[in-house]
């Protein structure tokens, strides 16, 4: 198993932190700190949560006098993880010989060459969350592994089994056969114990060195990297390959994050590390523990952020906040009566700032739960009760087909040359059968519509949050917007099946 790297730019990489060791190559030295003493074991009862009653702070500066007491207290719950996977490869004097290489036969005949499958090992970190053997780590640490071994601070080693994994958040839950283990608890990654600037401590197995401690501060919260459910804490505490799956502690000894990735041009720590927040991890772990899989809520809408230029075009909207519904395929939202053009203002009593916040709230809600959703529609605020479905079962659903088209006409408005949809256009542009709206045939390069990204081939299906089936419909919506004194009109534009709202300035 190799470490995963997500390319961000030619000289910068976002690197998952699992360290890799290929047996048969140079050995990696694994140094483990002295084990937990008998005196420490006597001071902490079996199965006790390893947290401090009071943070270790100086009264004057409010900075830690030392991290030693905290590290000593919680180290027994932090573990090294070694995974083993059988791989098949051919090796030559310069490394791995690719399959199909013209040099395969040559190297096969060399003395000492062994083409049989070999075993690859990877190193990572984790932490114990219960006295009966549940261990949290990253999914990429154990993905594809045949064998997983847990090494405890005391030096004891146990085989672990996978309880469940969630690739979306890169979290995995393991279990070992043991009782009375010292463990740590999750803290509130969004509360007062996890503010930007607060001290944190990272523990893990960097580069196979074993049970290493580093300290820093929370550099930022609520970072999004590449996933739908991302909610990362950024820290400057030194974390490197092999730290993957290890805990990020606050000064009370509570886990507020799971170390997952670093931003680095070299592959080593430069002080920009990311830990998945405990608020996400707690929910995922609870579902993996109960079901062996995740069961996320599903609302059943396509959405986009509300931008500042949309505010004037949407009656009743006071600020650029909320989630604009661009499409409502078959599903819970359609059953509840939600419509494209609705602006979701709150979900289950929680105000919505943007689409990311809505996705996380819905995903963390229970399947089958009836949830009140407050929406703005045509200037009025209404509450719709939606019974959530399950996201994992809903992937791949397509929007329902639209109403049939009317007689074709063309017109030039707002710098756009618009045509009603014809069978020829459906075939030429590859549009879905039955789609209605107006096709953009040309765009004035100097128009606001061009500046907003509207292009030839786009299909406008709504104007002023009302469906447009014909040129006459579009003209009526434009007149209504002008009569209402609006400076812009909201258009629902579809490109390649993906809808988005665009606020276009109305010319005098």
C-alpha cells in the first residue's frame, strides 16, 4: 500500500500521511518510547477515560508550562498501526520493473531474482476510544490490507479487525480482542475548547519512529479540502507520513481531530497539517459501530451558493446567505413539495450560510427523520417538513423530464440570442428528450450575461424564478422584473445537465 497524494499544483501536494515500508528494501528503524510503568497503571483504573481535570496552564500567560503531564497521561491510548498487503511485482537493480517491459525476460534470468508475490507493509497511527477495544484511524491507513496489527504504548501487539470504513471522511473503525483498555474521549471541535490560536498536541507514529509527540496551535477551522463532508482543523503541530489516523488533542486530553493530511511541496511537514474534526468523526464512528457502514440523511435537491448579485433578483432575500435549490429530482424534497428556485434558509432550526453547511447538516441527520426546512419562495417564507432518505441509496438519481416544448421562436434580449427548443437542436446539442426552455444561440461578448459565464448551447429554463417555456414567457418575466424596479433578473441555466442560477443585469 502506498501513501496517497492529491495534486494541488505543480510544486505543492496534499499528502495522506500513511508511511510505507516495502519488505526486502532498506529497513525502517521503529523506535518506541519506554513503556507505561506499573505505577502509572496503578494510578489509572482499567477502562478509565484518560482526561485531565484541569488544563495545564500558567496563571499569568495562559500558556502550557509543559506538555509532559498531558503526554504521559494519554499516551497509553495512542497506538501504532502496521498493515500488511501481498503485492505482485518484478524487481531489478533499479527498482520495480513494469509489467510488459522488454527487460522482463532479461531480469528474470538473473541469479537471485524472485518473481513470486511479496508482502508490503504500511505504517500509521490510531487511538483507543473504548475500554473494550475500539480503535479509530484513517481509512487510507488500512485500505486493502490483509492483516492489521496494533501496537500499544506498553509494547503489546494485537491483531485488529475492520468494523467499518467511510472513504468520504477517510475514517475507519477497528477492534481488537481486549478488555479494560485505557482510552480517550472526543471533545467538541466547534466549541470553546477548539478556538483558532488554542494549543493542541498531535501524537502518532511519524516515519515509523513510534509514539512521537508534537505541539502547536489551531491555525484555522472549518477547512474544506476535496470531499463533500470535509470539516478539517488546520494546525502547525508537526505531523508527517505515518501520523495518519493519530489524534489531535486539546489541553484537556480530548480528541478534537484525526490527523489526515499535510500541505507540502516536499512531502514533509512545513507547518500546514489537517485533522478531520471530531464533530464529523463522532457521527461516523457511531454509525460504523452500530451498522458497520454510514447511513447519511438525503434531502434530494441540487443546490448552489447564493451570491451577492442574486440578492436584488430574489424577492424577500436580505443577504447572500442560504442554499439556492437548482433542481428537485424524485426524492424526499419533491415528495414534500420543494421547488427549484426555493432558497433554503434553515434546516431543522439551524440557519444555513452556504451549501457546504447544508450538506453537512443533512448528512449528519438520521435516515427517516422528519425535518422542518425553512424556504424563501416568491418573497414569502414557508416551512416544509421533509422525511429524509438515505444518501448512500440515492446516488445516481436523475432529474425528472420537463414539460414538452412549444412552437419555436427566437429573440434577442440581455445580450443573448435565444431560441425555443426544436427537435433539431435537441439532436445537435445532445439535450434530453422533453427538455423545455430557451437555447442560447449567441452571446454578446460585451454583455453582463457573457461576463457571468453564459455560453452558446446553454439552456435557460427559468427567469425570475418562474419556468420559461417560450420567448413570450421570457419577455413577460423581464417586464415583471423591470416593473418591480429590480436591477437584475435571476436565470436558471443548465449546461450538460447541471443547473445553476445566474443573476444578469437588466439593461435600461
